[in-house]
């Protein structure tokens, strides 16, 4: 399993658009992809699960992925979460 800690760069609580983009990014990979935050481990390919996290500016998340393309998945998702403005 590949994992990476990130700090969210959003100006307010996660809204539908950034979360939807994150789910789209995760969904293009074959690997299982999870976001860990606030003692929850959520499937990053689930829009409802991701919306339930309610993360915002400055929150720390861990991205985890397991599978053939896990490294690429973690890198792209981490880069997105850290760069959203």
C-alpha cells in the first residue's frame, strides 16, 4: 500500500465541485483508493463518502492506494488536494 499525507488547500469546507473532481481522479485508476481523515477511512471513488468527510482548508488527510497504479493515483490526488484554490 502506498500512502501520503497532505494538507488541504481549500478556502472553505469541501464543496461539491472539488470533491467531485477528486472522485473523478480516483475513479480513473484501477487501484483501491482511500482518504483517511478524522478517524474515517473513505473510498475515494464514492461521492457520498467523500462528501461525508467535510474537510476544509488546513485539514490533514492521508491518501492510501493499493494496486498496480497506486503510486500514480496517490501522486495525482495529493497534487490536486494540495493545489486546489
